[in-house]
């Protein structure tokens, strides 16, 4: 068990560019979550997968955001046409309920 | 909707002092309650949990009791160490559906030698 892995750890991009983050969950976990954490705040839920099916999306997940989990293994979160307000830490978690195990996150800075 | 309110930080204590971080929640039914800890540069780690009323979660000297009557889940430790310096998050999840976590804003704890 190597834990939840997220790549890259840091991403700096210019406004308007597209970015993609990857999450590799703990292998036997069929639930996968994405959260966003801004400075001084707790993580906020973005979306949830059970195996390959995306079953819930937050209103925070605008049209510019898309997430996938092909074959129920790793997941990607893509942000198109990034805005400065997208600057945050993006966290992935995998789970056998009720406990969620978090990765170290990807810190996005949009200049 | 569901929500979690945590004691505002930051909290600064001397080593061996007693710690309390208050947490109250709003939810329908009987959520599960959690405390997560985030050390500098690391991901969130589960510290303890309680899944029903009157349950006490405990780990590494930390304790919290699920109080349904006061909708609270306060974190306590009798004697803090420098290594406990971190940000602590209270969270809840509702059984059924995604069971997503709803977090408080976090409380930063600094323990001085």
C-alpha cells in the first residue's frame, strides 16, 4: 500500500491555459473524491467516482472543469481556460467507507 | 445543508498544556464525525472518528466524543507536544450516496517547547 499519489505536486500556469492533474488511488479502493482547498479554508468537495462512474458533482465544478476515471483506476482533473480564482490546492482521496485517505495534493498557481 | 463550525485559530500552547478545539455541526440524521490533521507539506491524515452518538474516538492521546444533544465533537488532548503542531480539521459525512466529507475551516495549532 503506497497511499494515494498525486501528480504534479505543484503547477504554475498562465491565465487561459489548460491544466491536468492526476490521482492514483489506493488500488483496492473503488471510491475516489476530488476536493479543493483554498488558503485558510477547509477542503471543499468537487466530485465523486464509484469505480469509473462519476456519480456526484458539486456546483463548484464549473463547465471548465472535467474529471475522468477510466477503467476505475487513476483519475484526472482537467481545468480549461484557467482563471486566477482557480489557484488552490487540489486534493484527491480514495476510500473504503467511511474513511477517506488523502494524497498530498497538487498546488495550482494561476498567474 | 450540512455544515461544520470550528473554533477560530490560531492556537498557541506550551508543551504539556491541555488542548481543546471546539467543533459543532449541523446535519440531518446521524452523520459520522472525523478529525483530520494536516502537517506542514503533507496531506490530510485521519486522526480519529466516531460513527454514532456517544462514541468516543481516540488516537495518539487525542480524544473526541460524539455528542448528539449538543451537536458537538470537541477535540482534546491532555498534554500536547511540539510534534502536535499542525492544522486540525473537523469533518462530517452523511451515510448513503457519495458520503463526501464536509469540513470546518481548520484550526492551526502551534506548540512551543
